[in-house]
């Protein structure tokens, strides 16, 4: 190389060295890199980072060797304004020859000759070193970028749950219930464990087959459930008397429905020949006792259990009221059935009169049979239904409309 070529080459190498230094500095200042350096990694992320770290360590070694060669060349060039031919030759060897030793490998004993070397040095030119550094840098940067993206994705999922947890803790403190506090601490531990896993192995958590999302959803569900309980407990504490009044009114409605059952049973047994009737529900006393137990929980300030019991009682009251009304309707339905049959009998007698068959003795016999059954106590509904069907058939026969016997 001529003196001018040496000077130009050293300028280019200085510029390349500066860019390499800047790129390495930017990488090590990256937030993802710093987290990888400090996080207690494991799993897939630990394996990937170990490989990347090894390549980064090799990169730094190569960069140091690169700088050493450039510095040696610059030192020779700086000895005099006009370098001697042997100095230019030395600089040329450094800048264009295989002047950088990347690694020294031991030669296996089975592959050695008696006079051959025991080690082999892997040497490259400055250009080869830059190429290798570039490859190692890109591999490490790719891992840092991939892990940082995984962290961002996972924390975007986890951070809203953390806010829910904070809100839950605030609500639980307002309630002051020990059991709810214990449950909240438990779900908090579950969430903390998930966050630790995010820090430790983000690549593993976003890989196919990972259960992370399902577990996070389960924690979110637990938090929502506890939050609902806490809110319910707070609301119940502030509006306890109003809630008790509402529940008491439901109990009273059940009492009224069950009283109506008994009244309907007495009337049916008096007026209807019934072999069996639906048994009365009799839910009122037990539900009233459960309502009374809520006051004891209030006195002990067990707000979480009180909220749960109040909600369960409200559900039981709704179910109980529906059951009581169904039973009442089933019993009273027998009386309604008798009235329906009476109305149909009267309607068909009017129809018979319009046909001019009011004095028909045969038809009147059918009518009297049905009438006596429907106005006799207790009324045999089955027999009355059969008698009415016979009267209806006879009337329709006179009308000549047996196929339309459903009109009345």
C-alpha cells in the first residue's frame, strides 16, 4: 500500500470503528437489553439469551482485536511523515492480511502428526472480522427485539389485571373483612407469580401451547368475583336495613302464597272430589330463619359472608315464591276447572235452545246428569267432564256439525 492508501484506509477504519462502537453502545443502552441482563431468566428465553450473550462476548473480543490491529497500524504510520518501505509493508499486512486471531482451537490427538501443531489459530482480515461482528450483532439484536416485543405484549395483557387487583385491595380495605382479605392476598400471590414468569421467560409464555393466557384469565375472573363480593359487602353495609326490608317483603309474599295454598286446599277438599292434591310448600319458616341469621352476621361484621348469604337468600326467595305460586295455582286450578265446565255446559244449553231442542227429553237427560255432577259437593270432575262431553256430542248431533264440536 502507498502512503496515501494507508492514510485513506485508516480514515475508513476509524469511521467503521466509530459506527461499531455506537451500535454496541445503542444495544447495551436498550431497555430490553438491560432487562435481559438483570432479569432472572429461565426456559426458552434463558437459552436464547445465553446464545446471544455468547455471541456478544465474542463480538466484543473481535472489536477489541480489531481496534488493536488498527492502533498498531496507526502507531507504525505515525513514526514518520514518509514511512519506510518496510513500514508500509507491515501496515499493509495489518490492514489487508489475516491479522486478527478470532480463536485458537486444540488439535485432537488422533489428528496430530509427530511434528505438527497442537493448536490451530483461526485468523481473518479486518474485513472478515467486521463481517463476523455484524452477524453476531444482528443475531443478538434480533433476540433483544424479540424478547422486548414479547414483554410488551405480555405486560399489555397483565397490567390491566394489576389495576383490577389494586382496585380490589382498596375495596377490601374499605370492607375490613378478614376472610375477603385472605382471599385477596391469595389471588394477589397468583398474579405476582404470573408477573415473575413474564420477567423470567417471555418467549416461553407467548409460544404455542402456553397456558399463560388461560391462567391470567382465571386470575382476572377471581379478582372480578372478589370485587363483586367486596362491592356487594360495601353496599350491603351502607344499605343493610333497606336490603333486609326487601328480603322481608319477599318472605311475606311467600307466607301469603302459602296461606293461599292452605285456603285453596280447604276449599277444594270441600267442593271437589280429589284423591290427591299437591303438598303445600311450607318454605316460609325456614326462609324467615335464614333472614334472621343475617342480623347475627352483621353484628359480627362478617360483611363478605353476609353479602353472600343475602344474595343466596334472595335467590332462594325468588325460587321459593315461584314454587309457592305454582302449588297454589295447581290446587286452585281444580276450582277453575269446575267453573270452566259449568260455563261450557251453560253455553251448550243456549245452543240447544237456539236449535229448538229445549224440550228434547233425551237431550235434557244429558244436561241434568252433567248439571248434577257439576253442582254437587264434592264435585267429581272426571265424571262431570265425561257427562259434559256426552251432552256436547248430543247437541252437535242435532246441529248437524259433529266435526266442529269445539265451538262454544
